[in-house]
């Protein structure tokens, strides 16, 4: 039995904690809140802000873990890398962690290496961003190192910029600057993968449908091996070349692209799995590969079967939908249809934590979405049909 420290203990780290426990390991979890959900599944919970590297290092030195890991959290990546370096454990290194979490560094790397990204400018003030606005007429502003689309806005006027930039810059953690980028139109995709011995293996792809009221937040993601409209083999090749060029030695990846002018433009690349249990539930269902087992074994320095992943044949029929709810705004009186959702035979996972008395608003960023469900199977039309049934059954009645 090894001791594993998991940084972050929210909803999306529970599957990783459970996996480590099922493999026979002792799990310590650190997170900001005393009642963190992950603590219930770990052997031991310690309170520490994910961003507080020194506090987490104190905890790690107290228990001497054999591995420090996390998933589905961008802000945890630098802390995990720092602890692993300090404790001389296996990890991606702090320089790689910075490259995968600081969007300004990532954009600079891509530009220098001929990787398609939107034109961008690192900004300290409104005037810096106005240069991009005057050039492109429509831009997008974003923090350099946040997550869940916090502080991300489409901008078409100086007035909008003046209204939004303080929120954007407020979500930047490392330093108070932000990115202004050329707005790139087109379909948006996610691609999750696994790195073994510095070799990248793409495991699943989705195409996004965004909330009408907020085009920077995903409302639905549809996962399949192929597409009638887009070249997924090209996307897999593009992403493999990106990750290997960035030099990630191990771990999980989650990248997002837009298809623009016949090419896949990188929106962001993360050294962690996709959130909302994408990596915890959808990746193994779509690929047949236990990505968390690989992550844990590699972190511990245990041998892994790379040939199995390299030669794995993926199901061409498998289809998954992750659908976020869109109930509208108001004060919740009650919710209908929960039992139908819980007992659905195609259900893979769901989250719906709203209750009577809660005030629902249009989500300003991803973590404020009211919940979601994941269903899947080997019949695309059936999956779509059942998704529609669930949406008809699950209703929020407002006061």
C-alpha cells in the first residue's frame, strides 16, 4: 500500500480518490473547506487552499506521500508539480505546469512553434486591449490562469471592455494581467488524452453546443469516435503533435479547439483531464482505458502497459452526451423528474444539487451551471432520443 496525496477535494476529484482507494492505497486529500466532499472518500482530509503551495507542502511533509496527484482542476496543476519537485517525486515539473496553466506562456509557445492559435495580446490595461478591439472589431478577453470560463467575455465595444475587464483581471492568479484575443468563430471541440513515457494517446473527442445566452459556456458535448462533418483523425494528429511538442512527460490532457478556415485552432491545452467528470466517467466509457489507473501508477513509478493503449481499438459506435441543464431564472419551488433520471438505464453520471429556495440565474461561468447528466450507449439515435426524454422529465418549478 502506498500513500497518495490528492490536491483538491471537490466533486470532480471524488472519482480519482475512489480509484486510488480501490487500488489499495492510503489517500490524503487537501482542500479549502472543512466539509469538502472529497474528504468523505479519502482516509484523511486536511484543510488547505489549492493555490497555497507552502501549506500543501507542510501537509505533504507531515505524511510523506509516495505520489501527489490531482485531476479536473487547472489551478491544482502548479501546486502538484511544486510538491513533487520539492519531495523528489514523479511529476511533470513546474516549468511544464506553468506552460499548461499560464495562457500567455502557452500562446507564446504556440506562436513560436507554428501552432495555430488566435492572434493575442497580453494586457495590463484597457488601452492595451483597445488595440486588439480596433484591429478585429470583436475580441475575447480572459484571465491568464483561471478555470471554468471565469472572467471570459466576448467584447465588441469599449463600453463592454470597461464593464468587464476588472472581473477578467480579477480571476488572474499569478499576476494581474489578462489576454485579449482575436475572436475565432467556428465549431468548438474537446479532446482528452493520456501521456505515457512522453507519448500522447488521444482517447475521446466531443463537439460542443454552447448556451445561447453565453457562447463561452458549453451546454452540451457530444462524444463519438468519428464525425460526418469534421476530420477527427486530423484533430487527433494535431493534438498529439501539440502535446508532444510541449514536452509533457506523463499524465492526463484536456484540450479545446475551434475549427476555423479549414484548421483546428487551439483554444487551450491542459495537463489534466476534462471537468464535470469527463475524465472520471466519459473517457473510460468511450475508450475502454482506465486512465486513472495509468495516472496513479505512473505517479508512483510503477510499470504500465503502454502497448495496450497503443494498440487499443476504439468502438466506432459508442456515443455519449454530456448535457447541462438550462432551467432559466427564478426562485426554485421544487424539482420534478429526479427519480426518472436516477433510474435511467443509460445514465453514466449526473449532478443536480439545486433545492427549494435556491435562486437560479443564467450561468456567468461554467461552475455556476445548475447541473448536468451524462448518458451513453452504442446507438447514437437512441442516446439522443433518451436525452430528450430526460430533458422533458426534469423540470424546475419556480415560485
